[in-house]
């Protein structure tokens, strides 16, 4: 069973370079004390040596714990910044789309491809960077990705044509994917069990702020300069994050735990992960929950403004409130729920709330309750979005608990599947035009129910609960 508490950074601050992917971790202090006591019954001298070793180990453990506590906040902020960079890259650019269309004299549909290219790059880049990080460690691929991100973003600021902008937005997404996938892998390197779920909830607090403030920052930048200034700001953010990673984010994957194979080995590892029914179940469950979120993001601007008559300012307020709800519930998940209840129970509860909220939205849009106004719709969206704060961190944590020695590849599969499933679901919300919210609600209900079906059918949480109760 996965360990249920304590940061691995505190328990294994000095990794054993001689251990391999399947090897046990060095014995903890209690085992050393017991071993020293046993040695004393054989030889007084040996017992003295064992006691000295135990005392030294105790001192080392205490120092490691203090170091981990001092660096914990900084690591949290670095990883939060890395996970926030992709939404910043996407959402800061949104207010500039009309200006880019005029500046480059390109059709709006062509400029929209700059968003598609960045999103596709983020999805596919994770499949490349994840296995790289399992082979060469976390720092080198991450620093390489950040440098490429900075260069690509700077060229975007100088792009003279729409085609060049699309190409380098694709490269920007590919490189920016390094931050997403390696941040999750680092969390898996450092934490186990409920501590990992808590840490993911903390990351959601940091990275969840990015979609709220990114359009506001982009709009403010546009007051002082043109759309190219947004890419200049993103270039500066990338340079700052690169320096912070280089200075403060140390390697978390010891050499003995790295994979030595090439592309074939990476593909074999991913195939093995996908063959794990439970891992695949959590991966698809998380991807479908992410599709519910994508459907909301894609449809909410015209649903709230065009159908229910809200002003842009009201829409921005509601969007911000929903994001705050997601972040707040994520913190409740990490601080109060995780550790007191089994993760599967918390996840099941979150998925049930998502299904109920989506069903309520569908019934309202179908007119079952008569003609409803903006307030009931906004309330349903708020409940649905807030429940994501329970579903998303716990699916990631549960999946990564099963992949101790392939965290990079596992993180890549989790991220790519979420982006791809979300990208498939997003266009469906507008299939019936912009005059009805029914497609949005239908997509959300279908994805939410499918997520519950995958959770129950593939993860089968009651089986693991039975094994835990039996002490297996």
C-alpha cells in the first residue's frame, strides 16, 4: 500500500545511489535502532558502534527534516509557478486576439490557430518531456524546456507573419509543457499518500490564480503597448522562472532510480502504465472531469453574455468567483478532507456533486423548471466548478501513487489525456449555435457520468477498501 503520510523529502533526504528502480529505500531510524540493540546482545563493541551509528542517523534525520521544512515553501512556489506558466501563456493573450488580427492582416480563423497550436504543443510536449525526465532526471529537461520557451516566446513578440506566429506558438507550447509534467513528477518524487494529495491541492491554489489574473494582466499590458508587449512580458516571466529553477529547484530523482533505455523503453513504460487498469481508470476519470471544465471555459462567455444578457464585467466577476470556488474547495480538500477520509471516498463525493450540478444545469437549460434567469445558472456553474477542487487533485494523486518509478511518463500521460479529451469536448458545446446552452449542459452531463463510470468500472475503489480493511 502507498505510504499515507510524511514528505519523502523528509524521510529520504539523502538517496541511496546504489538502489535501482525496484529497490527498497534505506532503512529508517527505528530499524537502525532495533538493529543496534540486537548487535549489543552479540557484542558490546558492536553494540556501541551500532548506538553511535543510530545517534548519527538521528542527527542526520533531524537536519534533513529542518532543511526540508525550510525549503518546502520555496519548492511549492517554484512548482506553482511552473504549473501557472501554461495558463498564463494561453489566457494573457486572449484580449489581444483582435489586435493581432488587424496587425498581421490575417483572418480571425487563422489567428485562432495560434491558440490551437499552443494547446496542441502543451499536450504533445508532455509525452516527450515526461520520459526524458525519467531518463535524465528532472532538472536538465526542465531547464532545457524553459530556455526553449523563452526563445520561442521572444520570437513570437517579433513575428512578422501569422504563419510564423503559429509555428512559434506551437514551439512555445511544446516547451512550456516541461513545467506542467515535471512539476507533477517532482511532487511524486517528494511525497507519498495523502501528503501528495495535499500538495496537489496547494498547487491548485497557486496555479488556479493564473486563469483569473491572466486576462486582466493582458488587458493592462494592452493599455501601454500593443500585442507584442504581452509576449515580452511572458518572455520576462520565463527568464525569471528559469533562473529560479536553476538556483533553487534541486534534482529530485536519484541516478539509481532513472531509466536507461531510449525511445523503445519509454514506449514500453507507457504501455505498461496503460496496461494498469487502475492507473488508466484514474487517468480517464481525470481527463473526463477536465473535459467538463473545458466545456465550461469554451461555452460560458456566450452562455452568460449572449443568452442570459450579462455584461462583460458581470461575466468576468462570475468567472472569477467560480475560479475562487475551485481554489477554496481545493484547499478544503487538502487541509480538511484528505487524511480524515479515504481518497477514493473524497473523489467519489466530488464526482457525485459534479454529476448532480451538471444534471441541474441540463434541466434548467431544457426549461423543465420554466424560464430561469442568470442567477440559477450561475449558481449551478459555481457548484460544478467548485467540485473540481476535489476531483482534479485526487485523480492525479491516486494515479501517481501507483507509478513510483515512472513518475515522468505517468505525469505525461495524465496531462496529455486531459488536454486531448478536453480539446475534443470543447468544440461540441457550440454544435447547435450560440443561441442555446443545452449543448454545454449535455457535454458536461455526458462527461461527468462517464467519469463516474470509469471510476467505478476501472478503479473499483471498493476492492482496495476491502484489502485495506483486511490488512493486505
